[in-house]
C-alpha cells in the first residue's frame, strides 16, 4: 500500500542516497553532520508513513516539511565544505524539492 504513494517511493530513494553518500564523508563529521542528516531523512520517512495511515495529515506533513528544510540546510553545508560535489548537491536538492512539492500538494488536499 505504501508503494502506491509517490512521496513514499521518492523519499525512500532519498534515504538510500543520503545513507550511501554519508559513508564517504570525512570521519571528523561522520558522527555529527552525517548522523543528523540520516536521522532527519529517517524521521521524515517515519512521518510520511504515519501520514499515509492517518486521517488528519496536515500536522504530520508540516513536520515532514520541517525535516526537509533542515536536511536542505545540512546538504548546503556539506556542499560548501566540499564533503559532496556540486553535482551531488544539485541532484539531492532537486530530489528534496520534488518531494517537498509532493508534500505541499498533499497539504493542499488536506485543507479542502
């Protein structure tokens, strides 16, 4: 059932990507910056699953949006510190923005 939701599928691929690249960060930030990024993506995934099964989704989706915004900031720091390439940053930013648009669309349907 979860696989019927495009947001779930999209975010699952984002989680996998973040987990893959985080292993390549320098050791001095692997247990701070990387852990935080992975935790934000996993927290957002949990909330997306909750939203799929919840009747009142608006508050849950707002929390998902907040985690996405936090993740965007950490990815920006990663790119500025050159832990990831410009190409990697461009890719993940685009993916997060697409997921954010999906959340926004879902939020609009909750208000109607």
